[in-house]
């Protein structure tokens, strides 16, 4: 669902992840038509990072247990 929001409203994606300052910056970037594409790419990259962080933490905990 976040990927669809990132495609249509990239700035809203940051608010759903709890990053309001980045959301405002993304909205300013998105206001221009040229900035829409970089804003979308930034939102997709942020979603990937947001999803990868818990997985990385889980892997680190698994290695520490051994």
C-alpha cells in the first residue's frame, strides 16, 4: 500500500512512516512537475530502507544469540 501512495503522493509516504520533516521537504519538491520523479524515487528508496531496518535488526539479534 505504501508503494502505491509513494507513486501518487510521495510526500504522504513520509508521514505514514513518522517522518514529517522529510514529508514537507518532499512536498516542496513535488510541487514542481520536474521534481515529481525525484520525489517518487526518494519515497520508494525510503520505503525500502524503512522495511529493511527491522529485518537487519532481527538478523543482528540472531547473530548475537549464537
